[in-house]
């Protein structure tokens, strides 16, 4: 389901300005735990005249910085998700608290580098210099700095997209996860003291 699609085609289908750098954001619920306020406040520190934000999932209710083009798509079906990721240049996961967010893994599977907070399993997927950039999850300034670094690192986006896709499909495949769980349960069972 999650795979890279032609970016120009996806942008045209979604009506996105092809001259802007598009940042993706998705969340089942737009809350402070998901860092929507951190993302907004980080963007307020940047020149947003050439940026766009494509959001899907629950719509954030806060005001966005002036001059920023924002597209709020709301809930979308599974067949639309790859198109939304693929339309973006970068994906932002500003969570204050999270586990191993599906949105980060889905983004990487679609070949989109990630700017993510150093929380939960995000650093396992958004690897600095390989698949993305990390920042302190409680700091909008750190988030803004990470976005600036990502924008300056544009020449490396294609290599990061390729690495992200490879990591998503090889290290986080369902078959590999099932095998790892099976091995873990077998190991734990072998350690169980006999009665």
C-alpha cells in the first residue's frame, strides 16, 4: 500500500503548487501530545513564503503563520495515503510522546525523508544523515532548526528517500516483525523455570 508515486503527478491531482516545498503532517488526533503546536510555532520562525503544509487526519484548529500555504485534507481513505506522502518533499513528526508512529514508517516507505522529534521509536526510523533529521521534542526552536537543516540539505533528499524506502521495507516488514516476535517468545519460553 505504501510506495513512492510520481511527485509531480500527485501534486497536480491534489492541486498543490509545484514551486513550493511541501511538508507533510498527519495525525489521528491533532493534540499537544502530537506536537501540532510545536510544528506551528517552528514554522512561525521561518520564511514560509516558499513552503506549504499538507495535513491529513484530524485538522489542527490553531492558526498557521501568514504567507504559509496550508491544505487541510481531513480523513482520507487508505488508497489516498501514498498519494499524500508522495506529494510531499519532507514529512514532519513533532510528537512530544509517541511509540513507533506509523506515519513515520509510511512516509519512509513512500520515499519521503522525515523531520522528527527524539521520542519513542522515531529515532529508530528518522536517522540523521540517512533518512532524516531529529530535534528536541519540547522545543519549537529546535524543530525550526531541524527544518532549516533539512531545507539546506536538499541535494541529499533523493539518497535519503532511497534509504528510507529500503529501511521501511527490509527492517520493518511484517514478515520480519513476526519472525522477531516468534524468536523473542521462544527465547522467553526457554528461560521459564520448570515447575
